[in-house]
């Protein structure tokens, strides 16, 4: 199993939008409460993730002191490349961003190779410097270990400039298989502009959480691409049946940092 890393920092603007789903109110109401799920003998991680040479992803969210954001970015640009070049730290940097719209003053997302032994890094001077200096700039931090859905693209470096949207969904416990079944059929609908970057679900940290990562040229391109999906057969059905599975959802618009392979 390979491990890879993603990382995000933020700034934000709140936007609202009205939308509706056609269909019988009665059937919609029932869909919230009546759902038959067949008993499973395999963990959903085995059923939904890529089987061969799985990548394990680590996602980090760093809440940075507003006055320290520029210094934080400079530190990451200076130190992260050498940390990931260390053979004792077999992690590949997939992407690192500043949040533009969403939770403010937030940074982060990276993937790694394998369940990394971080003890090996404790004597690395670059890593020690990074952790010490970074600690002075942060208000809080959190992370998760994720697996990638088998039907999503694997994140690979891409040229820019792009903006990225990280859409995070907290699912109701027991609904991960349903979510995967619907999205396995729906992902082709969202590939028209090569906007689908990666899809992940949590293994350690907040559980039953899903992250979808999308790339767009700009906010207008995002709007056009998302609107076009509603014109394709099957997208309305995916939304109709997956909305009741969600307890909470969040969107972040992110700008790649200079060190990010996803530009």
C-alpha cells in the first residue's frame, strides 16, 4: 500500500444558492427514512477502494494565525521539498493549497506512501525546523488517513493555473456503500472537462467522511461545468438519492501553493 499527502490553508466568502429536485414529495420524504441496505461480510474499505497497490492518503488542515499566513507559505516552500526528498520519509507530495473561499486562514492537503514511521523523521533537521517554526504560526491542526475510491481518478500532477474545490461530506453511518454505488455510476458525468481530480474516504480520524477534489480554470468555469452536469441524463437522480445520505457538507475553493504538483 502506498501513502500520499494533501494539505490546505484558507480565506473565504459565504455564498448561497437556491436549488430544487423534482419528484413526488411523498417519495422524497420516504427516501429520508426508508432505505434497505443488504448485510455485508466485507469492510467498505475492501469493497470501495482500489485493490492493487492502494495509495493511502493523509489530509492535513492547518488553521494559521492570520498575521502568519505569508510566513507559513514561505516556510512550506522552503522546507517541504527537502522533507519529501528524504528516503526515510517515503511520502509523495500530491498537493498543497491555501483556502481562498471557505474557512479562512487554513492550509493543507498531502498524500504519503504506506503507514509511515514518523519516528524516522524526529532526527531530521529540516523536519524539526519545520515543526518548530510551524507550531508558532498555527491556531490548530487536524488530519485524517484516507483511501481512494476505486472509480475515481488518481491525483496526478497537472499544469495550471487552476483553482481547486474540495467538497467534504459527513455521511450517515452505514451509508458508505450506497454513496459509492451511486458515484461509481455518476463519475463519468463529471469528467467532461477533466475536472475530477480525486475521491477519498476516511479510515482514521473523522469516520464516514468523503472528500471529492475538483479542478477548474476559474470560478466561471466551475459554474458552467456544474450547470452542464444537470443537462446530462442521470445527474439529477444521483443528487436525489445521495442528499439523504449526508449529515453535513462543506466546500472550499483553494489556490495551489508554489510547492504543489497540482498547479
